[in-house]
């Protein structure tokens, strides 16, 4: 339905639910609501999954470190991690983690800690902890300082977070949700009904065309992560957050087959984590008072993580981290504590109760590992407010790509390009790797490798353009992990631009703009590392 409102703006469609924000929570809510039969519209101001959900360490863990202060989060994360593993087995991978300990008495504390964690770990099919002797520890990490005389091991799971967002969105779309990226919600449309304020839709701007549009809906959900507080405030609503910036550095190789959890210089726990073909080191955790778009990594952030590496495993520094990535945690408000001690619980704000405005809810806080249960709770409340009933299916129903596939048999054309390619693609797209196989069979030109470092092919590129809403070079880099650990060369970027240009009808000016944006972004990611290296090497 399209008509013109009193403001003269075009009004598009009538929906049961508008979700604002296309990170993991917005995507999870859109999927859950669409599966329950709601007419859903999701609006995202940048690329889908380009906010905090693209900045996580990628653990769908129980958060062992929250065990003492935040038991609810540990329990919820462990249970939901089990569900995520079930619905997206192709995106999840086991990470055994080693936690070196220094002195015997610390060992006793750690033993009781991990005994308690074992209780929750079983929800996510994690193995019970065990102990390594000093000798075993030194076999695993030969250059660990002599102070460490043993280690506890525990079991976590990793996930490709951006791909998890896309998988949720794809399923939402399959079940009828309309999804628009690069569409910013400017404000809520509010009407007075029987003396009660009610949100009846949103005004949004398409950031690519500049067109302003209104959408009407029975319910609106604010799922804007670290933007939630400011976005709510602009609409006279209250979502108290204490956002915190976190960065990682990336080593361009899988240097260890296990993760290490250890204390940074200030006693905070940080991680070294194998993730696909690379190793991630992180994270920092610092109060952030800027808007998330303004946040960038600094020399100090990098120095803090590199100091940790230098302490626990100096040889890893010789592997030379090459990239950073960063984001802002949407942590719930708390005072009188350090950032790291803030609760990782989530909160569902029913603004009818907190601000006397009906028709709108906000979801904030939480973790990637709890996105599914956060989405379920949010959708339950929305269903209740709409007076509808339908059970949640997201704990059981597989995400797109989750069905098993025989790579050796099925993907000969991809194998001919490179024997590693089918497996690599399977862990991004699951059984949809077969779609790429068919694309290559039908059009052998798509077998061309556009970037040797990450084995990005024209087939994968066309797949993410045609099936996953990728419209810019940076969108492609997120979907495919292109450039996650290295500077993309102008030659590779130009090759990708040419294919994108053919698919999307770009002119030469657009090529230039795209390459400049990619280069600028990579410069932000690399510059603090280069500065650190030139000072310390
Ligand atoms: C450094 C770091 C490491 C982390 N590691 C882990 C981890 O290992 N495990 C874990 O479980 N969790 C981890 N987290 C937390 C986890 O990443 C977040 O809890 C989760 O990604 C938040 O998702 P979200 O959808 O709420 O927010 P986001 O992903 O930020 O999504 C919000 C979206 O809303 C959009 N938006 C904002 N305003 C508007 C508007 N006006 N109109 C339209 N769209 C709008 C934004 O562009 C954004 O895409 C980590 C976080 C950080 C920062």
C-alpha cells in the first residue's frame, strides 16, 4: 500500500512490525517474527551486520569470566550457544582454550571456578575442564614465562558472526520479511490515541537516493545496539546504556590450534583465538562517549594488546599482526565499576511501562551468544502486544545452509579452482556452496580468482551480490572475509569492482568512489598497527 501522509511524504506498506537495526539482534527478531507469521519490515542505516555484530571476538561462549559476577549471563549464553550450534553447525567451530595459571594457590581457585563452569558448559556440548602440567603447558606454548606452572583447559565455540547475521536475514526474507539496508530511521511517527501516545510507524531516509519515506506498523522495535540510547532519546524514550569500545588485532595466520585466555597488563582477561585461517587477539574494553561511527582504533589500543602478546607468547609478535577491527558494546548502564565489570545481561524495554508510549519496545545489552533468546523474548512481547499467538521456532529450525553436504562429491568445479575452496566456502555458506558450484558450471567465467590471498572468486562475489544484498566493496569484504587480515591491493579491488560494476551497473566514477572508501577504511584499520610497529620494531 502506498499513499501520501499529511506531511506530504510517501507512505509505504502496512506492517505488523518494523525492526530498526540490522545487526544480530534485529536480524534474529526479524527472523523469529516472520516465522511466527508477522508482516515484518527491517531497516538498517548502513550495511546489514556492519555494526557491533561485525566487531565481536566471535565466541558463542558461556562467558566463563561472568561466572562469579553475572551467573545469569553465563547460564543464558551456554544454553543459547547450544541452540546456535544446532541451527548453524556450518558456522560454528570448537575452540579448546588454555588458561595458564601462575602459582599453586591460584590453581585451587581456578579449579573450583572451572568445576562450576563445567556445570553450564554441558548445555553447549562443551567438554569438562582438565589440567595441564607445567611440562605439557610448555609443549603447547614453548616461550610462556617461567612463572606459569600449569594450565586449565576449557571448551568454547566460535562463530562467524557476520555470516550468522546474514543467515538470519536470509531466513527472515524467505518467510516474507522486507529488508532494506542503507535506510536510516530518522524518527518515530507518534499519534495520540485515547489520551495515550502511540508509535504508529517511522520516517526513514534511503541514504543512497536521499528519498524520505514513511512506513506504518502496529509495533516498532528499536534494535540499534550501541546506538539505542541516542536513538531512543531522540524519540523521547529512555534506554540507559554505558557503551564500551573494543578492538582486536589480527595475525594473518592460524598460529595455534587452540585459544589462550590470559591476563593483560591491568589484570583483565583477554584472548588469543584461532578463527578460520587467522588468529584474533582481543579485546580492549573502554568507555565510549562518541557515536559508534566516530570510534576508531588507536595506538594505545594496539599497544595494550601487543603488550599482552609479548608477555604470554612473545614469538606470536614475530608473526606480525596486520589488521585491526573494532566496535562498541551496547552494555547496559552501570556506575561505580570498571567497564569490564559491567553486566552483560540484556534488558527488554517496554516503553509503555517506562515512558508511557505504546507500540514500541527496545532490546539492548546482551551478547552475540544470547541473540537468539533475546530475539525470542522480544518477539514474545511483541506478539502479546499484538494479541497474536504462535510458538517460537528459532531454537530448532535450521538456518539456511545448515543442511549437511558432501563437499568431495558435490563440488568438483570449485575443487578444480582450488582444492581448499569447497571447505572454505562451506564454512561461510553451508550447503549453499552448491549454488556457487552450479554458477561456475553454468558460467565458467565465474571460476576466475579475483584475490589469491583469500581465494575470492567471481562466483562468490556474484553470489553475495545476488543473494545477500552486497552493494559496495566493503559489504563484499564483510560477507567474504576479504581483507580481514591483509591490505587489499588496488589491483584486486579493481578486479572486484569490474565484476560488481557489471552486476550493479556502476560507472567509472562509482569505481573510484568504491576504491577510495575501501582504502580509507583499511587505512583506519592498519594505521595504529603501523605506528606501533615503527615505534617498537
Ligand atoms: C570488541 C567486541 C567483542 C565482542 N565479543 C563478543 C563475543 O566474543 N561473544 C559474544 O557473545 N558477544 C561479543 N560481543 C558483543 C556482541 O558483539 C554484541 O552484543 C552484539 O553484536 C550486538 O548486536 P546488536 O544487533 O544489538 O547491535 P549492532 O550489531 O550494532 O546492530 C545495530 C544496528 O543498528 C543500526 N542502526 C543504528 N541506528 C539506526 C537507525 N537510526 N536506523 C536504522 N538502523 C540503525 C546500526 O547501523 C547497526 O547495524 C563483543 C562486542 C565487542 C564490541
